[in-house]
C-alpha cells in the first residue's frame, strides 16, 4: 500500500523546516554594496564548488561500499592484535545467521559492601577494572544509510556471540561491525533493539567468548565509586565518578524508567562498580525524554535488573512489548546533505512497514517528517520525546515533505514490533 498517495493538503502554517529555502525574505542589498557582494559571492562559490566536489567523491565511495556484502574476519587475517580506534574497514563477508535456538542468561552476582571509611579489601582501581574486563568489552561501529559512522562500547553477554550495546549506536544501521579485544573483526546482526531504554542486542559468529559479570546492585549506595567505559583503544577512556542515587525514577506522561544516577557520565558504554562488576549501562541522552532538568551533566545508567528484563524481551521477540511506534524507521539528515541534496531539515523515512497505519495512509520511503502536532522534529531525540508522551491508539498530525510539497497526515500510534 506504500504507493497510495495521501490526500495532499498544503501546509500553510508558520512551520519552518530549517533550511534556507523556507527562511524569511530579507530586503535587497543597497546599490553601493553590489560590487562587494558580487566579489564575495564569486569567492564563496569557488570554495563551495570545491567542497561539493569533495562531498561528491565521498558519496560515490559510500555508494560503492553500500553494494558490497560483509561479515566476520578470522584472526589470521587481522593486521593487529589490539583495539583499532579508527573506522573499521569492510571485510567483505555477509552478516551472520541467527542460530536456531537463542538463549541468554546474564551472569549476575552479589557485590560486597563498599565502605568509604574503611577501604574494601577487593576494591579495584580503574586500571585494574579495565584489565580484568577487557575480554568482555567490544568496540561497535555502524554505518547508516547516509554513510554516517556511529560507535560505542559494548559487552559480551554469552560465550556464543550475543552482545549488548546502546540502541543509538546501531539505530538506522546499514551495516554493523564488532571488534573483539584481540583484534578480531566481525560483522554483526541486530537481534533486537529498544529506543526507550537505549539498549540493543547483537549477534556475531563466535565461540568461547568471555561473558561480562553483572552486579545485582543490592549493596549499592550513594557515594559508591563508579567507572564508566565509553571508548576503547590503546588509551581507553574511563570516567571515574560516584553514585548520586541508586534508584532514580524518571517519568513521561505514559512511561516510567528506574535508573542509577551518577555524578558524571557520558552517552554510551558499561558502568562498573568498585569490584569490577557491571552495575548498568550508560544512556545519557534519554534525559531529553523527561521533563526533569536536574539530570543535565550527570550520568544515567540502566541497572542490571532492567537490563535483564529487556534482554529477555529482545531475545524472544526483537522488541519490548507496549512501546509506541509510528510505523516507520527514520534517519536524521545532516546539514551537509540538506544543502547538497536541497532537502529540508527533518527526519528521512528510510523504511515504512507494509502493514502499518503509516503505509496505509500513503507514506513512503524518502518522505521527510518535519513536525508532529505542530512541534518541529529535527532529530530522533525530538521524535522520541514526543512519541513517549503518547500511547498505542493515540493519533497525531504529521507534517510531511515530498517532492518539495508539504502536506499533513493523521497517524495512529501503533505498538512497536521488530521486523
């Protein structure tokens, strides 16, 4: 039904799609400034054309890469035995197939009580924590439809190749790569993903991996040390902080999420306690979904018990039950692509599910979402902030751009389901 066009109603509101083509009309330049303006324009156009040439070369390279199939390399073909901090090269093999039976149980243990007054016997420094967990850490990079590279630190969940990573690292990914601690590079398959908790499960063809060890957090208290790993390499980035609260509840109009809040944090990667066990996963950007402003500059961490529940759902069905969806997948349009392709600012629809309300309404891949209920949507965070205030069955008015025409459609919120 994706070929059915909706009834196009030109949008005549005050919405600005964020590009030069729909901005305000400025008065003309005075005659005394014409010569200076023309000279500056010539210089600008010369530089702009050179930049476009470079962009075009990059686009052609990405197009060539898109036509190549990919998967894991063996250790024998790896040039090095340590982390590669640059962009991972395409090894040219297909993505793996999921095994017939998929099952993962997190390794969860009790943690000793940590006392600030008396140094705990088994407590470790940041370097010791990293060294003891290095075999359970992986570097993940994904390539989007526009050729953007997204990267983050993931962890091993099982010996047979199941991994945990942040959802935003693999969102809208065309290809996903994983590098193990020994340099082995693998093509990954997305098992399931949840944008609300910012967690995703991946699978690579592998055996004998070292699963990460989680803490049940029962002894976790305010001011306990925390160690967040958000980048790997010869000089990994480990952010040392402390627990601000062991149980922080954040709510939207329709959803609730319990988190550990640390005094400092970043956007991605596992967080360890003082004994080298994972207390949770960083998900800093989800603070934008909530009205609370006192999370800015702090670390937000999905705790072990929530991770366990979400991993089970993602393994079983590829999604978390009850999450709202508009029936399509999107990707942000960078300013470079907006100008190069003369596109409006918004989110590009990269996939419209055939059975969805969006498809029945007539939306198509290549349409651009500009606004929902009058609120501009310039990023996926904007979209989720609006979406998670809604529930299944609600309706929204979307402003869509297609072929330089803006029109509105009514969309019904559906339950998100994996492909």
